[in-house]
C-alpha cells in the first residue's frame, strides 16, 4: 500500500488546544514541514490564531468550512484529577465535553469537509490511560477510552473516502497540564513511569501517524505493553495499584525538586 502524501506547503492544518504544551509542539512540527497551521484554543486564551470552543459543534463546522483543512488535530483536553466519589459534577461534565465531545465534533467537522475535497487526515490525541485502570483519573481515562474507540470506528466508516483517522495514545507528558498536577496525590499514576515524555517527541509521533497508514500508536512501547496487559486483566492493575502509586508519588517529588 502506497504511503499518503507527506505534509508540506500544500497542507493546511488545524490544531486544537494549541496555546501550549503538546498542541504547540504539534503545531510547530507541522509548520517545520512547511504546512500552513491554524492554531486554536478556548475563547479568551492568548497565543493562538483563532478561538474555538471545541464543545460547540457549530463552531467546529464553521472553522472547518472556512479553513478547508487537509489535517485536523484534536488535541484539546483536560485532566480533572480527583477521587471518583469526590470529583465535582461540573468538572466531570467539562472533562467529558472537552475530551470526548470535542473530539467527536472536531472529527465530524473536519472529515465532512475533507471527504468532499478528496481526502485528508484527522489525528485524535488519546492517552496511555485508555488501555488500563487509572485510579485518580477515572473520568479522564474514560474519555480517552472513548476517544480510542471512536477513532477506530470512524476510521472504518471512512475507509475508501480518502480521509484517514488515527489515534495517538502517549504516556504522561511534561506539559503545563501535568505540571499543574505535580503536587496532586490523585495524579500519581501518570508519573509512575521511568520518565515523562517531552512534547517534542510526542509531536514527532503525531506527524508520523499523520503521514503514515497506521490507525493507532501508543508510546513509549514498553509502558504501552504493560498498560495493555493491565487492561486485559484489570484485577492485576487493582492488585498493583499501591506500588504503582507510590512510585508515581516518588517521581512527583523528584519533579517538584527539578529532577527529570
């Protein structure tokens, strides 16, 4: 099977949640390839080209119809750390709206335009937490499970249209989202790996998915394998929770102290 056309000057890309962290890194990686990049973030957030409320399907459609993107990256997301029985109703609603419905709205808006213009690529940013139990991030993990499932289903529906839909599931990334949670006990799980990923290395993986034929990628490979095994046997994740969270808290303390 032939590779799809590489990203270059003929590419017009929209990146959501692009004010900082991973979104900014992905936008930068696309721009380095010569793409015209339209960066977006929530209304009132500075440092982007356009405001976009990803929870508003009409706004997503209007932007897609105006820009006519050949690439659309659904990156906007919220963490929402809290014990499941303590998390506030409004926070739960907001995490689901942004993380899941934002991806649904963006995918539908972009794919509709792309299908009518001969094709394109949609990349949805999931998480390694979509594979395994993630105590302290139950709602966040649930939305990322849904993003992975949704991406696969839509990719199958759009096969043959020229629209490629892929999902990237990275481990914890040292971005402002996790930096704000570095002292939060319920956020220990994303810190439990050997190290946090950098935005630039995840951005490179994002570009590879956009240029390639794969529908799904998880990184880093070793942690991804462990997460998938834990997802197949949830009791294993429950049994090892204490040790995993203790390791995560030790790493949080190291990051607070400036260690990497």
